[in-house]
C-alpha cells in the first residue's frame, strides 16, 4: 500500500508511478484507511526540511497493531534537499510501533512561495525535474522490491540546523492560514474549496474563507485559474505551479 499526501501534485505523481511499477494501491492521507500486511510506502513532500505536520499527525493516529504488521518505506519529494527529514520520519514510525526501512528522495519542482526569496522554478528547471522523475522513481521501485534498509536522499548543507532549528520555527511561526485571502480578481468559482485536501476552505457569499485546519500545501494558491489567492503580501509577484494539479481530477 502507498499512503500519500500531496498538495500540488508532485507527491501524487510519484505515488501513482510507484503504484504502477509495484502493483500497490494508493491511499490518500489524511482520509486513508491503512490495510496492508507486508509494506506501506509513505509518499509526502518535505516541509521546511521536515515531515509535514499533517503526515506526522496521521502516523501518530494509526494504531500500534496496524503499524507493526508492516515494513515501512518513505519516498519524499523535495524542491532541492531534505535535511534530516529521513531521520524524523524513521523516529515517528518507530515510536508508532512500525519497522522503518528504506528512505529515498525525489527532486521535483519548487512550489513554496510564502517567504521572501522563495518562488517557483524557472520553466526550464521545472521541465528538467519532471523529465528526470520517471527514471528516479523506477530506480526507487526496484530498490523497494529488494527490501533494503538504506537511505538515499539529498540532505544538502547544514542539514542539522535546517531540520533541528528551522523546521520547528517554521511549524510554530510560519504555518498560520490567517494571511490567506482572495483578491478582487476572484470570480468565486469555488475550485479552491472543492480541492482543499483538508476541507479547510468554504465559500461564504461567493468568496473563499479559510478555517484553522490548514496543511499549508498551497493547492488553493497554485490551482486558482485567476491567480486570485494571496497570502498576505508574501505572494505578490510570485508564480504558480500548475503542471501536475490536473492529477487531482482523477
């Protein structure tokens, strides 16, 4: 079984390709029901060099009995590097009673745009990352078949600081949904509300309103056909990543 959380399609594309190569079923977090006796492959994006809180909460909510039945693997998507996200994931799996096995990373187009200096990749870099993904995932699928205890990730520089210091700060201070709002160009199409993976967006008077249950996945921002979703002023002048969003129409 493949348990996936995906905001803008990167992790979902990897999960679907793994499923086709391994013959596994895909279950989407946070509503996934785990039903596996051999292995679970966790697929998720790296959040500020750590495991997304929505994934951590999901793992902690699974019973020890369910976790202990399986070997657990992780495939993490990242724009550039992962820090020590692999260690964080292994720790959560072990605390939940599971057997943490191999961990891999797949570089995919950048989608985080909520801070100064962060934007989507250039068109050329985006194409290059997407073109490299199938071969990388095929190699990971081959490795999973041999059930290794290996770590094959791009940690990057200052991994300890990124995961040990920046991630906790990010989680505490940079994940509030309060700055989200719709610009005047919003036409009230409701796509953001329909596609929110946590059901956090409602339409009120023809305009989207954000609640408190937000994964900060940025699906709402990137899928808006009018580029009308904003996060304070942090998204002013920032681009959108739309290449894989159509995957959620499946």
